[in-house]
């Protein structure tokens, strides 16, 4: 992997973590139960994993 690919991967990782943090705060402020919060986070994680697998498949 060249430096540009590594930098892009790191930036995408930071974006995913930051978006997850904002999502968690928004869910908690909406007053959802912890079970609903956990379910939404699991769905978010599965969506991200699916997107990563799709990108790998395209290469």
C-alpha cells in the first residue's frame, strides 16, 4: 500500500468513528432505551462492514 492509500484509509476510519459518536449522542438525546440504542449501533456497524466488503470486492 502506498502512503496515499494508507492516509485515505485512516481518514475514512476516523470519519466512521466520529459519525458513530455523533449517532450515539443523537440517539441518547432522543430518549431511546439502551436496547434500541444498541440495536441501531449494531445495524450501523453491519452497514459499515457491508460497505467495506463491497469496496474490497470492487478492487
